[in-house]
């Protein structure tokens, strides 16, 4: 079931209670009404509506107060059981592995980095490299002026990192450095004999009820560390709750409270702009925020935000360009609404919130299911010009149920993707050299000669829109992604009818 909100509200004698529509596993977080935890349903609805109006890119949102989930929602086709790519939010999990390994006596904060890798270190390491410690990796204060380029190297990633110039004294110069987190992962693996994923499974993931996390590895089999972890929204929330409770899960002390305070406290300065949540200081792979809060975050809006003074945790997955705008709305809309005591029950506000959450969806393609010229345009195969998605040919056709289907050939494989009209239809797609991944597609004719399809890779932040412009003799395709580390608009692709070749 892929609904935006997974709770229903029963009104009995003026009281309200939340019941899960899905089977409630024993390890699920407890649910409660917003008012019972001191925050109004109206304020939450205002936040959700503001994000839709001004951001247009959230995929999921979960708000916990006093350990209970008071709001949870997903924008269709994203759903409760969907694992989502976390990007740099993965770093906070790697930091946790380091904290656990230090607690077990595997190494210390002040161990020199090169001591773990004598075979990969340069024959004559520089003074600054020799001075680099585990603490410096955690603080993003390795002394590098630029990030080492690990991906694509013919050498081992550890060796590339250690060969990179350390221009500054470690500990004195903050520079966000994803390869530094990879090195933390490599150290954990070197000292424990397990990847970070394997090491965390019995120590963090299983105790928290985080099922089937996936995490990529480098060519040498070391967990990526700085990115690559995929978990569900509720898993992010559970992780935040551990830190909010200073390492405790129920009666069990999962992490030392001293580590939690160190990791989430300000270890180094990283700027001075009072309006920026990226200038409030940095801990051990956690960012300090305004308003006495801290967070782990990842590219395009993956968040685990802890509000200690307000006994709250917020988990978000997204595909947004402006990450600061999300935090601004949290501070403007949600923070002032968090009251120290329970609020009077408000069944009407809860019902209105629930109804609003049930309508959440990533915007679909708007247009007609048919076009005046569609009959002569359907069923024709077009050979495509060279493109970065590695598409060789494309055909738009109808299937037996009257659904519009994009038939795309990548090398020798034809992949058929149903484009739901005014709905999302799930399928699978592999293009651009990527492995096959789950997607959902929506499509419509926006005029008599133009068909648009939106393809959402719903385990990632990415949605791609293809606009197919059919001319008398050829096809022109415009392709744009919602977010990207490079340009979002791709070079135009042209197509020639195969029967004219």
C-alpha cells in the first residue's frame, strides 16, 4: 500500500488515538497525536503546505516528539517501505561505527592515520601527513586544500588519499572532505576485520530494528563511508532518537553518552554567517544547527535533525536544490509550535492534517491521454543520436490495456515503461550505465505533437522529465533532472525513423 499517511484516527467520546493501517511490527516507533505531544496539527499542516508551495521536492517527512511519531508522510510514488539513498547522511552512521570501535578499544581518537596503513603510505610522508589523526578525519580538518580524487583511480583509494598533498596543519583548517570519511571506514575495517556495514549490523542496525540496510563499497571492498547507505525514513528517525537519548535505546546504553556529546558538539568552526545552518560549527560527522540543534545531512535534502531542547527528531528524504530552505521552514513553522505541555485534543485539525497528507504526491505530468495526431506518431521506432543515457532507440506505443508505453532500447535490451496518465505506474529501468532500478512513470500529451514523461527513481532523489517533440520527419527529445551534481538540463537528443534509414 503506497499511501502518504499510514495512520487513521478514531474519535471515541471526544478522545483520539492513532492506529496503524499496516501491520505494526514490535520494533516500530510508538505513534501519537500531535496535540498529545504538545504540537498542533494545524502547525504541521501549515509546514507541509508551505513545503509543497515553495520547495516542491520533499519525498518523506517524519516528526517525533518525546519519542513518539506525531506525523509521517510520503509523497507518492515514494512510500513507507522504500529505502532511500542518503548520500552524506551516511557519514553520521560511519561516525557511529568509529565511536563504537573506540569504545571497544580497537583504536583511539588520537591515533595517527598512517599507522593503520604502513603498506599504502608514501615512503617519505610529509610532516603534516604524519600528524593527521583519527580526530582530524572526524572533524573534516585533515589539512587538505582540495579533496583527494578517489573515484576512477587505478590505485587503491587508501593509497590515493595518503598520497594527496596535506597543505595545512591537521586540525587547523576545516574543509568538507568525503574521502576523509572513507578513511574512517577503512580504519574500522582494518581494525575489526569487518566492513562498516557488517560491523554496525549487530551493534546498531539490529538493535534499532533497521532491516536490510544496503551500503556500497569501493573496488577494494571497503564500505564507502561518506555516502552510499540506503535505509527507510523510519530508520533515519530511529537513528536520530538514539542520539537524542544520548545513546540509549530503552534500558540499553547502545552508545556511550560521552561519545554522543562529542560527536554532536562543536569540534571546529566552519564559518560565521548567523543565518546559515552550514556555519554553526561541525562535530564528528554531524553539523551544528541554529537554535541549539544538530543534524546529519546528505545531498539534495536527506536529513536527520535532532532538537534536544524540544525533545524532537525530524527525518526527511528529498530531492531539493536549496537545502537551507527546508531548514528555514522547520525553524519558522515547526519550532515555534513545539509547546512544553500537551495541547487540548483537536479532532478536526487532526482529520484535516490526515486528509492533506493522503493527497501528497510528486507532481505528475499534466495533459491529455490522447492527441489528435497520436495515431500516426505511435508505434514508430526512432534511432537516437549519441547520448549520456546510452539510449539507442525509442518508441512510444499503446499496450493491450490502452496505456502509453515508452519502449527504450539500451544496447541489446528493450525496456518497456508504462507511463500512467494522471497516476504513477511502477516499473524498472536501467540506462546511463546504471544497474536496473525501480522507477515510477507518469506521462501525457501536452499538445498534439508533444508527449512528456516523468520518470521517478523512487529509491533516489532523482526524477527525470523527457519531452518528446514529434516533427514531420524526426524526433527531438529534451531531458531534464530535478537535481544533479552537474547541469540538470541534458543535451538534446535527436531521433530518425528507423524505417527511413
